[in-house]
C-alpha cells in the first residue's frame, strides 16, 4: 500500500514526510517538488513567515542516482524559523484553533498543540503529493488546483484545456483561473487586513487522464470518493468537501443530476475507452470508483483563525475574560490551500492507482496498466 506520514512542528527544526510503498524505477525531479513548495508559500495575502522560509525538499532515503529504489522515501523540509525551544506558552486560547481543546485533551500546554496543529505541517504533505504526481504523470494523469471563490467573490473557471488553465493560473496573484478579477480580489484582501480580519474561500481540483476503476465499491473505507474526502477534510481550515455537483445535486431532480452515457468509437484508445458523458455532475466518481471522466473536487476553507484584531477569550490561569492571543498569521491563505488540496488529492489518486496496478516497479505497473486497457476494450 502506498501511504505516508508526516512529522515536525511549526517552529521545530524540520518537517518530514515518510512515504512507504512508492514503486521502484521512477526518476524523481526534486525541482518539481520545490516548485510546488514555492507555490504553497505564494498567493496574495500571505504573512511574514513566507518571507522567512524558502522551502526546499531534501530526499534523505529511497533514491539512488535520481531513481526510486522501492524502499521508504524520507522527504525533509527544513524550518529556517526554528525557535521552538525559545517560545513560551500561550495564556489565552484562540477561537477556531485547537489550543483549548488540545490542551484539555492532552492535559498540557497549548504550545504543544499549536506547534503540531499549525498549517506549516502541510509543507510535508505538499512534498509527498508532488512526489506522487511523478508516478501519475507517465500515465498522462494531470492534477490542477485553483481558487474558485475568495471572500465571497466568485471566480468561475472557464471551459478550457489543461495547458490554458495552467497559463491562466500562473497569471493570477490568487491562483484563480480568472486573473482579470485579481485586482478586485486583492483590494478585498487589503481592506480586510486593515480591519484585522481574515478571509476564506473555495478551491477546486480537476484530475484528467484517469482510467476506469480506481477505487472500489466493495467496502465503505475503500471507496475512492471517501478516501479523497478524508484526505482533503484533514487539511487545516477545510470545513467542507464536494465532489462533482456536490450539494447542488440535493436541490435538483435526478434527470438534471445523472450523467448520460455515450460511446465514441474514435476515442477507444483513450483511458476512458470511448465512453463519454455530455456532463460530469458525478465529478468522475460513481460507486466509489473512477468512471473515466475527470475527477472534480472542491473544498471550502474557513477564514484563518488567528486575527490581528482578536476575538474574546479567557485567561486559562485566572479564568477571566481577555482577548485571544495573537501569533503571526496570514490575512488569506486560500491560494495556498489550492496547492495543498491539489497535492493531497494527487497522493490519494496515486495510492488508488497502485492499489489497482501494483507498486513494485514502474515497468510492472506499465505492463499491468496496458493489459487492463486492452482487456477492458474487449468488453
């Protein structure tokens, strides 16, 4: 099974991702991982820490001469802002954080909780996802994340191919596919920051080039939509996940929700085997399995909990009302969330891909993948 764990604290020495079950024989480009780490640090509305850190990955194990060995891969992202031993505990828990709940659960300082609960940990998850993408790309599977709403301003993506969408996103300061709206969005972020407040939004991830049959209907915990939802929901500040039409499907009749099935013999050589749909309301997943259409996932990010103009809290020692503690923070990290969600989705799809086609070596995966498509075309 392809899986990973992360370790590290926000102001600790380093962040680590340990990836197990990654196939042998895959050439790894660390610059591609660094690119994703840099994008995670970008986007309009980020705070001062992003000017301190310059995230780069170091591969500690599992690689020889640029190729994977099939053994566990340890990825490291060093914290330049290492100062954990010098920091003091908070006295006043911040609403929206795990400060109070975690300190009561573990019967210890709030610093113990906030250092691990911090979204700084997602740098390790982005590194793991960017590694997994290099397993998917040889099979033409491409993952793209972008912002579709920020602070209540809708930024609908256009109907366009992958390459054009990448160019549009690169032109946007907030990583949307509507760069012409950037100025209005950035003005809103600036105005909100002056008020000491924060903003959330919605991000979307589209995955193209997927074959039929990743995931399975046979057990509830193996359904791919459930696994994707868990991975995305586990990202800090994410409070809702939709696949395809999502909640809108509950407000429409079945005839307007379910995607008709058509067949185009001229496209039989594609991973979708010629089975096409005029719509993709299911978001590429039916009965917990990919259905040959692009997977579409959306995630709702709440506004960042740390406010420069803090909310009411209490002093845990005196139990008297006081304003919440403040630690350096962003005004808006929705752009970063689009990068994080993009990469955690990529990892879950790579995991499902190796579940179906094996994970010993790239050559064996390729042979099994080609054989599967050949057999499926004969159905």
